[in-house]
């Protein structure tokens, strides 16, 4: 059962073929068998998960009408607060902290009867593209345990790829849902900014952060998206508008007559040949399904990376000022309040977090604010206008999700710029606040590792991403044949497991 999709699991639960407790136990058993190698989880809540599953079974046995995903397990990124459950953001400064409340996303998961298995590993405070910046340990990519699973949400993506969970929650500030999805052969969706509540999401960069669904299929992601989306009065940036009909769009999957724009600036130099080959093959498939493929130019995208790495550190330097040893989290005793604060932040924060706090504080300092942060915000406006102009001509935009497949653990650890370049194709979406999705597009010929295809849609038109994603997914499955679900492969984690597009 753990090798099935979340939708198939939901059908089996509704048909009485398996109970929520049995399904949860199967996933907890899987975690105990493989997570020593994968290291996707920071905390596994076996007792809490089984209690949630038992409650779902009791309600179902009473004949209560339950939401579509009731009883299906999920892995939760450790940046979302969950009452009474350790929440660290992958940082030593929050080690052992147990929140007194649930994030809105967590509350909605519980209301939908979705069973939360535990908290997944991540780059500290979501700062990174490889999950190597976790203060606890790096997570490994189940396709090749010597490689990274992406970041910052590598724990969530790895849990899906290792069949430890059928669903996961991630957060995306500059690509932290989509880039891990690309390198692990899973589906990751960054909804329109404000489409999913940020209340209870521990902030990195408030104008960029967005929670979203991670899954193994487009339809599974749509069901999870539908469950967690919607207006929240607790979040001042939440959009008070109907949730796009993403489930219906994923089931439709017809793209005949759609205009799909290929962004000229998000391909070419710096992109791995195998990634581009699979991307171009996917374009041919979409054209064969009746879509019109046109090239568009978004000239200010060339400045997106630079703008992002001024805006995000500036906002992080402000947000992380709250970790001052006076209210919660780690506290190093001794000396004055200033001494305690300095010693705690020195010991509690990792190298990448310190680097971004310093960058951001400098960019916001007197005499430099307009030159750096102010200029970056102007570039952000120009990028938004590029998107608006492009969407006046096409229904969606597409690009490769990441320029390369998963790289080796440690390969870029001492080269921050090389690490930052992993998000070059995903960052513009966050700067504009629109929706983006990554779906698997096959395996690169050079290394046999997954590649990702990114679909971008206008704000609150997230259903278009699901429509295109479902069409491409179905066509690729038809092309490559049925998924491999061999226990021989999965038990050994020999990196050729099924996700959506299998050779």
C-alpha cells in the first residue's frame, strides 16, 4: 500500500480495504526501515500519528462523511509549528522548543483528517538548496544516497521519494518546494502568494515565504492544495478569494488550444544538457497534445538572483532578530543581557544563517538602504511587469525547474554562489508572488537522475498549472510505461525507484 498514490490510498480507506491505523503503521514501519539511510525526519511522532489515525477510523466507522484525504499520512516540514511537537527550523537555536499552538496549515491538515507522521529535516531557517545547512545532519537523496535531495525542503521531498510518506508540506521562499521536487522526481507546488496561510510558518523572508503541497503525482498535490488553501484572517497577506479549482483541473488535464510560453532567459548556458533535453522533449509532448508553444523574453529575469539575495537576507535579518535568548529557544548564560544575546546567537546560528543576517543588516543600514534594498525592490517590480507582459500573450510559462540534477553532498558546500545558482529558474516566481509547479520530466542521460519541468501561472490561476502538469504527467507515463514498484529496488534504496516518470 505504501507504494500507491495518496488518491489510491484514500480510495482504499473509503472502501474499507485498509484502516487508517494500518496505513499509518505501514509508513511508520517504512520510516524505521530506511530513514537511518535517508535521514528525512528530524522527529517522528508515532504516538500522535496513531492517535490521529485511530480517530479517523472511529469517525469513518460511525458513517461520518470525511474529507477526501482523511486517514492518509503526511510529512511536515519543520518550519511549520505544531502544538506540543518539537519545532526547530533545522536550527540549534530552537532545539527542543515545543510550540503552544498550531499553524493554520497544521490546523487544516487535522480538520481534514490527514495524519501527521512527524517533522522533516531542512536547511536551517530555510536558507539553502541542499539541506546540508541543517544543524543536525544532511538528508540524502533516495535516488542516490551520495547526493543532495534539494533544499531547503529536502527532508519533505526525500520522504516522498523513499516512500516514507505519500504527501508532504514544504515551504518555498526562492524555490524550496520546486527545486527539491525536481531533483527527487516528485511534484512540488508553490501556490500564489497569499493563497495558503503563513500563520504559524516561522518566517525567513516574509514577502517571499509560501507553504505548499509536495506529492508523488499532480492529482495528489491538488487534493492537498485544496485541503490547506483558503483565506485566513490570522494572516494579513492572505487573499480573500475562492480557492482555484485545482482538483478539477488535475482531473481534466486537457490543454488543447492553450498557449504555453517558453522563457528564453531560463535555459541555455549553465543548464545541464540532459536537463535541457528532457525539457525540450516535454515541450514536444505538450505541442502534440494540442498546445501552442511560443518563446517569450523576460529580460529582467537576468537580475532576479541578485535582487533576491538582497531582499531575502534583508528580511531575514529583521525576522531572526527575535531569537535573542530572552523569550524562547536556546540561552547561553553569563554576563549582561547583550553578552547572553551575542553568545546565544553565535552558538545557535549556523554559518549560512549568519552570512545572510550580515548581508541583510548591511543592505538595510544607513546610507545603503536605497542603494541596495531599495534598488532590489525596483528590480522586483520590473520582474513582475515582465510576467504581466508575458501572461498577456500566453496562458502559462514554462522552464526547467533546476539547471542541473542532484549534485554530490559536499560538492558545493564551500561555494555559496554556486549553491545560490541552483534557484536561478525558481526565484522569479517568488519575487512576483505568482504560482509555480515542478513535475518530473524524466531522467538525465548523463547520470540517470531526475529532472524537473516548471510550470508558472498568473496569480490565483493555480488551476492552470495543474491542468498542464496533469497533461504532461499522463503523457510521460504513457511514454515510459507503468511505474516500477519492485520491493527489491525500494528495500535496498538503490536509487532507481518509481516516482512519476520512470525509464
